[in-house]
C-alpha cells in the first residue's frame, strides 16, 4: 500500500503502479488522496464491516475519477463497499449464474454453457473489486488460481472438444496477467484448429487503462485468429480521456471492441444517464453490446432493479441513440441455464410470486409453451423465461433451491 508521502502529484501512466497501489480500505483511500475526499459523514463502521465481508480493491486511477465520497457518485458507488451490502436476500447466491454447476464445469477453470463457446478463467485477480461482481466468490481468492498443471489440463480439455469455436478468457481479469503469460496462453488456444476466435472480458480499459499498451495491442493483433475485447463500462464518468486512448489503441490495432454493462439502480437505470453512457462509448469507438440485468449476488439488492425497470429503460432509449448502439438487454438465468433476452419473446407468461406455488405446468418438462410475449412481469415482479436449454424458469427463482 502506498503512503501519502509516496503518492505522486500526477499519477503515473503505468498500469503496474496502479495495480500495485490499489486501495484496500477506506483509510488507504485517505492515504492515497490526503484530504481529497470528505470521509467524515460516512458510516465508517458499516463500510469496514462490508469490506471485511467482501473485500475491497480500487486503483488510484479509478478512484481519481470520483468527485465525492458518497454513493451518489457513480465511481465511488462502484468501487467502495457500502454498508447496504450487509443486507443479504434469501434468493441471492454465491454462484448466481451457475458457473460451477458440475455438468457445466468439466475441469477447473472452465465453464461451458453453450455448444460452441467456453469460458476459461486464467486468473482470479482484478485491479478493482466491483461491488456488483457476480464472481465475487472467486475474485481475489487464491483458491481459484489455476496451477500450471490445471491450466494445461484446461487447454487439453478444450483441445479435445472440436465443436468449441470461441474461447472467452474471463476472470478475474485476464489483462492482469503479463503480456508474456496472456499472449502465450492465447497463442496456445489460437493454434487449436477448431478454435476460430478468442474473446477477452476485461474491466482494465475502465479501471486501469494504461494496461492497454501499444505492445499488448500489437500482440493481440498478431494472433492467428480474430480477437474481440469486451470491456465493462457502466457510466459515462468512466469513459475518461485515458480510457478513450486505450480504446483507440485497440481499435487502431484492428481489435474489435465491445462493451457490456450491468443495469444498476442509482448508477445507470435512468434513461438520460444511460443515454450519456451509450453516446460516450460511441464517441470512444466502443460498441455497446450487452446490458445485463444485475445478477443475484449476495448483498447487492440495493443495486438490482426490477425487470420492468430494465424494459422501460430500453423502451426509453430506443430512438435516442442509433439503433446499432442499443445493447441487448439480457438476463443470465440463475442456475446456469444461459442468457435470455428480456424483451424479445423469451419471456412467456407472468409467473407466480417467488414464494408461492408454481404455475401449473410452468416447470414441468413437456408443458405446452405459452405464446411468447413482451408483456411486463407480473405485479409480484416474477416472470417465466424460456431458456436456451429448452427449460422454463421462474425469475426470481423460488427460495426452495429449485430453479424451475
Ligand atoms: S473486473 Fe470483472 S471479474 Fe473483476 S471484480 Fe469487476 S466485474 Fe468482477
């Protein structure tokens, strides 16, 4: 951890420095930026209790984007623990989208939910621990670090799956690896004859954009298969000049650059706020791609919206940005059943209350599918989705451990 005396007046454009000096407590923020933030009015005990439970990590670069130390500031809210995280709801889960479901996780470090794609988690390390992260259980947890033998086994497994055409490196954040480790891993994957494309899911362009060096961009370009980088910007305040420069380096190297956001109450659920995010991305040459309904992550109910709020937002955005800038609003069904578009016919009839009895036939295999509709969820806030695996699933799920 840095000290006040060691914090340079101008923060260095060096990703390793920002990664190494990430703040892990409220007092570390004060040490990094002495007197910059007014911490007096904060519920310190609550923040420290939430930090103790979930951990905290935020780069000086990212914290420097914050204007004030309270949850009305999107950067602060996305990076600094909130006492509200201590409120855990019964439907929330450590593995909200079933990454570790045994039939989806054939070897350590791999999840395969779809026939043609698989996720590979080469590291549990991130430069910032996002408060809404759906992989909180593994981020910063050394138990999830793959040994060289496990990584070899994961690649061997991928090598034996000829129908897998895209490998998505995710995490943790794969861009926290050195160029050498990242590019050699990607080259091993790219040289498998059935792997036709690679994808990187990363928040480094947002929280530590100096990571996107010209050398890295050139290294990605030199791989024998197309590479897509999917960043994770949630608010226009994150699209800084440094982030825009990072995007520019990738774009000029010929790397396809997309963005996925998470719909977060009080951060980006207002149409005008979201419109500004989409335009900021477009100006930076980043294509909006997905808007994820917030997952059932422990301690995040204060950031989760209703499905109806998300649908209203999408309706309000249509016509205010170019059509190609409208992200797909999707829900990752709890239990590992895959992503469903929320407003494009995957939602069928409104479901029963989460605590009530199931709708007759709603979860029974072979039940007649109601005509898809784009109707809003029921007044209770529940809905039934048709999943890519053919099943029908109540959302939010019941609290009895069943997903259907
Ligand atoms: S960078 Fe991604 S994996 Fe890491 S904490 Fe944030 S959301 Fe989670």
